[in-house]
C-alpha cells in the first residue's frame, strides 16, 4: 500500500471509520493532518512487523479526549512533533518506528501523519484491530507491555507524565488530566520493543484499513451494490476472516445516554417493508452487540459497522439519525483478539455483559 | 523554637489548626508523622530565611486531596521519602531546605515531619500565612515562581509529573489526578531559590504557629480565660499585627453545601443572652468573612478562627455543631498578603466577593 495523494488519504480515513465500529473519534482531523504531510511530499512508510529488529524501539501516539471536542479542535503538527521530542528526551533514546494503538477512528490516521512528519516507519499493525474507549484495552497491555510512561500534552504547552502501577490506573489518570485541560490532549505511550510488537500486536491492520476504504470507494464507482465488493474483500474464511451483511433497513429508534463519561446508545432498525423484522444494536462508545429479532448475531470484540445503505459510507454513533437507510455489517475480530486472556479484558464481560463471547461465523453459519 | 517532644508537636498542630482558619486539612495525620520522627530523636531544624544562601535550592511538599479522605488515610513516611528522592532525580539537583507552602492545617506539620526525616532545615516561612484551597494561592505564585514541575505520588506507586503553563492550570491538573487516584495524594512542588524565599515568602509563620499552639495550652492552664493570653500574643500593633475577639456566643444555624468541589458554608451565631446580637461567618473551604449584625468585621485574606469558648481549641469547619459555645477571633494577614498584587489573587475578589478588602484593624478600631 502507498499513501501518496488526497484520494489515498481519504480511503485510509474511510477504512478507519469502518474499523472505528461507531466510535474511535472522527478520523477527519487526522485526515487533514496526514493530507498536509502528503501534499508536502512526506509520504508515510508502512512496514511489516517482521522487518523490525527485535530490539527496535517502538512507540504509540494517540489522542485522549472527547470526540465532540476533537472535531472542533484541529490537530497541531507542531504539538505532535514536540510531543515526540519530549518523549524521546524522557525515555532517553530515539524511536525507530511508530505503531498505532487503535486502528479505528482518529488514532491510526493521525499516527500515519506523525510517521510521515518524523520520517519514521509505521508498523502495519495496531493494538486492537478496531476501536475501544480506554487505553488499557489493547493486546499490548494484555500481554504485559505497560502503557507508562504516558506523556500528555495540550496545545497551550501544558504537559504531564504519568507513571502508573497498572494500565487501568494510567487510563484513569490520563482521562482526568485530559478533562482538566478541556477534554482533548495528545499522548505518547506504550514504549515497546520490536520483539513485543511481533508477538503481541494485531497484525496487518493498517493495510486492511486502507483496503476497506479503497474497496468501498471503488465498489461504489464500479458495482451496482458497493456491499458486494466489501463482502468479497472481507469474507475470506480461508484466511480466517468472516464478514456478514446482517441487516438492511432504516433506523426507527435511537436512544443516547451520556452516563459516567460513557456514551451509551441503543439503535433500533426495521427491515425495509417488514416492520416485524427488527435489529437492535447496543453501543457503549462503540457498537458492541447486535440482536436480530432478539437473537444475538454479533458480540464484542467482533466488529459491527453501520453504513449508509446506498454509498456504504460508515456512520459513527453520534451521526446516526432517525429514518436513516442503513445496512449493518459484522466482521470477525482478529484471532489474537479472541484468545481467552484477551476476551477476559475486552470480551463481553469487559463491558458488563453476562453472556459468553460467540464468534460471528458460529452465530451466522 | 524547638520541637523535641509530644507536647511540642501537639502545640504545633494546635497552632496549625488555628491558622487553618477552618480548613487546610486536619493536622492530625501530620502530627502523628512528625511525632514519630521526634520520638526517634529526629528533630526538625527550623531556620530563618536569611540563613539561606541566595542560590540555595528550596522545595515544598504538600498533600492534595479531600480532607475527609485524608483523615481515614494515614500518612506514609516511606511515600514522602520516595517523593523527595524522585523529585530530586527529576530536578537533577539536591534540595538544601524545605518550605511549607501553607502554614494552616496539615501541610506545615507534615513538612516539619519530612524535614526531620530527611535531615533538611525547614524555613520559618510559608506561602500564605494561613490556609487556602488551591495551590496557586501563594505569594510564590503571585511573584512569578512557578509551581511546576509538580510531582504527584500516591501510596500504591502511581506517579505523575505536571509541567503547566501557569499555576492555575497546575492546580486543575493536579486536582484531577488526585481525584482519579482516590482524592489523597502527596506532591512536591514550587522549586525555588533562597533568594526567592527571602523576597516572596510570608516570614516567621512556623514560629508564630508554634507560639499560638503553645500559648493556647499555657493560657488554658494558667489563666482564668485562655483568650486573654491569645489576644496578648497576637494583638501587637507595634509589630503590625492586629487581633480582635469578634464574638462570644453559640452556633444557632449551620448551612453546608458541597458545590463544584468546594465546601461552602454559612455559620450563624447568637450572643449569649442576646438573640438579637448575631454574627454570620461565611466559608468556602476556609472561613472567609464575618458579618456582625450585618456589618463586615473581617474579610479574606485576614484570618478568622472559631474556637471552643472554654478551652480556646480551634474548630475546623466540618467539626462545627449546632449549639456549640464558641468565640470568634480575627487576625490581620501578614503585610505581604495585603499588597495589591496579592489581593488581586486571594483578596475578596478571588472568592467571588464584590466588596473591596478592608483591614480588620480599620473595621474594628
């Protein structure tokens, strides 16, 4: 994959919105930042994890805050550059490569922008293969790479370094700092080695993300139904990837609730021409579970995306509207995300569900 | 002054409760910590600011959190020692002396304990001559010594370093971190030079604090009315210090409100035998203003203390009770605290009052 022009950047951002599964922060500000780098001729270099030395020094950067604040607040390249400088100074070594902690939403597109800006390779991998709302919900953390030190900066020159006993505490401290500074800050975190990336990351997600965005655009131009192209790309049982078109209809009820700093939501949809055929999607920042006429058809960490029925454009949770014509697509999570130790952290129980995780391909044979 | 036994420690803590003007955190846990050091033969050394070299390296330590959490949560000497070690490491130099940021309440007694533990001199001075509820409300900040870097630690090994653009932001960030860690953490902050201490601190407040505590105890033992001794100590117009016994009565109404993380309160008292003679004290964490039959008799930053009418024991805001027999004493703030640039920060306007500051000696000639 190569990201060399505006269309490539838009494809990447569209893929990130898909993998954002309703949340993850609008990729748009990251898209603008990456586009600026690309238009200057600074193209991000994406490498495979196995190109890394085992002792390579790897770092993540990500935004921490509130998505509605984010979109009112353009990303500053200068800030991200200073964040990297100060983090290298604090760590006492130079960084060899970047990795996105979160492929879905803003963070992957932004990390590509930082990689281009710093002329550092970006590893074709991330820590969750989707979006999650807390910094400890990554495979890195499950397998013992600490988030700390977490360096946090805002655009006014305020800075904090968090060194916590565990990653859940790092999340609470970082979230509190973010709130105190207006709910949008940038962070550098999860310093890792090349070996750790090879062993613990979710691989090939940057290229998957770009392919999804590109496929949606091309299918829209070339096919009668863009979903045919998307399903052909994503449903590859021989590669262990399963994708299902779960529903085709319109939104008939939307309930949003902001509680304990989470965005809870319930989206109810009716099939076209059949009001008795109903799908309900439950969200907590991201889409977590889908029930078709009461039967569970997808469960976290498997992915759910709600797309415009016509254009297959992914729609984030806060942009859903009553009456909207949509299609719901489910996608299997990467195999590493379904291991017992990972499901213990970000499986159904991690979001308060009592039910066990069942793979989308078993729920929808 | 020398602090060499349990009685000396109790005297110091009693003075700190007086100068805490109703807030500042209960000195009790600091008292226990200081007492432990003293019983081990580690006595705090209190020195005058003019004994410092101009380039001496000075630091403050203080608790940041919620007083009700504090009293359920003993102070750990190990934690304070590690905090000092890590702060010296971060600053890249050794500390020559400590200064209390806040003489009133917990922080002065605790800083004496840390000074004894580390065998560092404690300067006979502080940053406010009383208690205030935010870390930027100190003369150091008014005169341009930044609070940052602020190092924050809790007992579980979580740590943060805050480097803010201004001290009000340092306060917001530190407060947020404290809340995220359970509302009781310890901090090292306001690195200063000896010259800055000489120029910007409120001087001789440690010895004043100790004298007040000692005077209350001795007057209680030796005089019919302990307030006679207290007034004789504190009302010294020739030294620019003015003290008034403002009221003698009982509490007839108490209103407490926790709003925006502040403790607001209104305390109404009636004179003994005369229900038409009323004093109202307004508090916002600390006692801020006293109105006698509608006429203002003391205004922040001048000090107000509510004491047990019999024993002259200072009573903090959360321990006031309906029907309690009390006396109200007002004390002039140190001259530096009444300068225009200081009043602009922690004068009446700093707490939302529209009225101008008037000195207690003018309000009560």
